[in-house]
């Protein structure tokens, strides 16, 4: 599997809280590879605090990282996956 990924796959690092950057990454991948075959939404953060000590800014960051990014990525790649009848989506 490792040899296959080195030859046929890439890993991309980006700030997943930035929806514009996420969409740009998807566009770049589609230009270089024509499609995305597998999407693994694996990002997650937490604050080690009680909720009443968590600011709205911290809460927004948690939701943006853990939920909104998965929504944006899934929404961006699913149409092509469905067209190909090949949906590999891990949440």
C-alpha cells in the first residue's frame, strides 16, 4: 500500500478552517488527478475546558475544524464520486 501511495497518491496540508483554501485544494487535486477517489475526514480539535470557560471564538474554531470542514470537503467531492459510482468517504 505504501508503494502505491508514493506512486499514485498525495497528502495535502492546509488550514481546513479556511473554506476558500479548501475549495482551492479540491480544484488543484481535480486538475492534477481528474478526481478524488477516497476522502478521509480525519481532522478534529478540542479544548480541555469546561463549556462555561470556553469562549465563543474557541467554540467556533472547534465547530469549523470538526464539522464545517467535513461538510465542505464532502460536498465538494461527492458529486464526482457519485458520477463515477465510486464513493469512498470516511468520517
